[in-house]
């Protein structure tokens, strides 16, 4: 007998609204930091608006707020209809929605304040990490509860991707968040140096894979056939696409660490699996595009489908370019440059952005039972958005290629042609201007979309509880014919499907990480490498607070061009006391691994006070507040204790002597500055930061 029930459209609407609001905020912050790179005055002279502090705000807002809410919007809409069931619990839906928004708001508050773990794409501190875990579990219970009470026998391919997303993101988040708290908003990662870098980029790469890719593939498999009114091109290709993608993707993280101190076997594994990744990625793209076979005339007329087609094409471009960037010869030029930024944004703006816009234009009129306010505005949004992506990406590809080659160029006499790093930055500033224009065009398109959707909403009324009916699942189902095949059986067993997905994604991570953690020869120690002094430790935390790692690497690759410019190449044993590692992923400024002793204390003081006076043309903002703010030494004891717990060999009881040593070293630096006519008290933050910068690389230099 047919059962009547109602789909919950209100929760879909709420996530859609959050998607749009956070999208505008995240992209506006992105535009601001893009302009800060060619006009440093836009740092506004405040510590809360510097590039280093708000760049993570941009990435978190776009990834977890804009894309995250879009994922939940798409999942909550499609899941109910694919399973012919209302969400498991309205209460859990509300907790999920409001909990996620509170997490985002906490990020908006804490990141500009300098509360950051420094792990890229996982900068939020430990209390927020716990909140993320709780809300993710709420989402999981709600999703699996809905799957279990479904009225459809088989789980459609979109749901496979949703399940893989849930289990993998849970594993990634938990493993990457192993931290030792030392205060309410400060913690140290359990891992150090090489191990920490491996975990972070295992997380970072797979956050792209399983937060920005797999849920969107699920939405592609649902919304594209709906929009085109065509079935998915190939069911068998869907199976191949799904299992090969989730198995291979998890191995590719080490390609972010080529030529670093990571063991070479791990780098080689990352390269090999990155190349293999082309096959499943393009399998998915082809399956999506061929779904439109016989419906391409609709693409000409329907801008919503144009968004989907360009989005899927951008996915194909990004997933071809990614493996190419994993080739060592290409990586040697592209890594640390804007080439990588361009690559990331082709995926973010094209794949995530355009799919989200296409879905919003299709979904909002349906739940409001009306037509789009203006199809012309949709078309305008599509073309200005496409133009924005081109203006954004093309100049950055040019900038990255140019700067990467300039770093490596030698004169006929065997000297670096551009020994001053700043020369290579000034050369690409016009490209930064063009990039900002591209970002502005893209943002204008989003604002136009917002206006169009608001007018659309006013034309209709939300159907909060959409009536539906379906037959219940038969209790005694006897499969016949092809229904007995292995995968068809698996599609009827969600918990088995989840466990199998979990096993598949765990294999790669365990094989890559376990040897690095358990075999000591992978991280050879260096006897001259000693723990940081208390003042240097405090200075290192200031370096983390200010987000210096967003612009400066601390990893010298074994290239002649880098050892000539920076000094001895970096070795794994140098980082054994670094909780967390600060290798960085982008060089907007030079590498600082051998910065210690390169300049005097006075140079660093003046450089932090006004970078332009020491490096004319520099785009680094001033950090005047470090000179007036007093260093908080009340945390020294807890920091020393925490480091000892993590294996740093501070002697027992040293925590009680630490501040005495801190004062002694601070007074020595202040006295040196005084000799250079710089009067500053020895208890100011600038003293600690100088101590840290002067320590960098000195262990190796001392050998």
C-alpha cells in the first residue's frame, strides 16, 4: 500500500541561503587579500586585517562555509528524493544547520585574532575541531538514519559518493586534529616535522578530494540528469569511477611534498598514484558530459546547464593538471608559485562554484513553486563568471611560470641572475592586478545571482513540506537476474557499503604513514639540532599567530638555484622539535629556513616596523603592534611542559627556570638593538620574534 510522506524543503532552503551569504563574504575577503598583494596599504594597518591572518579566513569561508553549505543543500535535497523518505530527524537537521553556522562564525572571530593551528585548511583551534566532530557525527546519524528508513531498495550512485564523503572526512579530520591543548585556544600538534607535514598534506590533499570533489560528484550524478532529463550515461562506468577514485585519491597527498625532506619512497608513491588518478577522474567527467548526449541543444538555450558543463569541464582540467603538477620536472618549477594558486582556483571557481550556481538556479524555483525571475540575468552571470575565471587563472599561470623560471636562472658566470627575491615579485605584480579584476568579475556575478534569486523567491512561496508518496520496502525481497550481482547486492546494504568504503580509503593512508611513524631511519636525527629556547619558542608561536607561513616557506629544496639563494638544503632531522611544521606551500616572500644570522637584530626590527625601508618595493605589511604589545610569558611553563610531553628533551623542572632564561636572552637582544639606536623594552613581542628568526637554520650552520 502506498505511503504518504513529506520532503523537508525548509532545511534545503536554509542551507541554500547560508551558501549564498557565506559565498559573498568568503569571496569578498578573497578579493581583499588579492588586492593586498599589489597594494599593501589595504592591510589597513591593523593586526586583524593583515594578509597572514585573513588569508585562512578566506580559504575556510569559501571551502567550509560556501562549499560546505552547498554540499549540505544538495545532499539534503537529493537524498530525500533518491530514498523516497523525509530526513531521519528534523531536530538533527536543525542542530546540523545551526551548529555548522556557529562553527563558521567562530572561525570568523578566531582567525583574525590569530588563533590558528597553522595547518593549511585546518587552521581552527582544538575546541572548534571538537565542535566540527560533533556536528559531523550529527550529519552522519541523520544521513544514515534516512538511508536505513528508505523506500528505495537500491542506493543510487550519488549516495555512494555521499557515504564515502562522510567516512573519509571523519577519518581525515580526526587524524589531522591530534593536538595537545595548552590553553583555551592554543595547542601543539602531536606530530613533528616530517611526520606532521605528511599528515597535514595527507589531510590537505584529501580534503580537496573528499570535501570539494566526491560530494560534488554525487550532486553531479543527481542534478545533471534531472536538469537534462536524461539518465546517467553508464551505470558500469559509475561503479568503476567510484571505487577507483576513492582508492587512488587517498595515496596522492605526498605530491605536495616533492623535493622536500619527506622520504623519497613516499614521494614516489605520491607521484605514481597521482598519475593513475587521471583515469577515474576523467571517467567521471566523461560519464557526466556523455549524460548530455542528445541534449546538447538544451545546453545552448539553458544557462543552468551551461554552468554544469563548464563546471564539469573545469573538473576535468583540474584533475588533468593535478597529476601533471605531480611530475617532478613540472613540480620543480610550479611549486611555491602562483601556478598552484591558479590550479586550485580553476577547480574552486569552475567546478565547485559553477556547479553550485547551476544547482541553486534549478533548485530554488522548485522549492518556491515558481519560475526564475530572469533568465537573462542567469546568462549574464554565466558569462561574467566565465570571464572572471579566465582573468583570474591565466595571469596567475603566467606569473607562476615566470617567477618559477626567474628563481632558477643563472648568468653565464654561474651566478643567480635574480639574486634578490623581491625582483621576481615586482615582475609579476601586474599579473596580481589582473587576477584581482578576475576575482571582482566573478564576485559581481554572484551578487547578480543573489539579486535574481531574491526576486525569484518573492514571486513564489516556500513549499516547506512537499507531499510525496511511495511504496514501502518489501520485507521479503527476492532478487532476480541482475539484481543478484555483487554490486547490486551491495547497493542494498548501506552499512556494509560504508565499512567497505572505509577499508578502501584506509589502505593508502596506512601504507604511506605507518612506516614514517614507526621506522626511525626514515627521520634521521642530527645531534646539533637542539630544542628552542623559551624566548624562541614564544617567538615561533608569534610567527604562527601572524600567519607568516602563508607567505614564507621553511624548506630549501636540493636545487642549485635554492642552495645558492638560501643556503644548505633542508634535512628531515632539522624539524624533529617542530610542533607543528612550518614548511609552507607558497613563496610570496623568500624562504626563511636559513634566516638566522643573515641579518642583524636591528635589520629585523626595522623590517618588521616598516618593510619598505629595508626592502624598497616590498609588498609585506608592517607589524608595528609587535613593538608595543607585551609578550605573554605566563604561558611559558605550560608550553615547555607540553613540548616535553611531545618528546622534546627539556630537562625535568626546566619549566620553572624557563622564564629566567627567556629574560636573559631578551635583555641581550634589547641591548644589541640599543647599540643600534633602537630603544625597545625587552618584554615586547618583537624581541621574541627576532629571537626565533635568528635561530632559524643555526643548528646546521653550527656544524
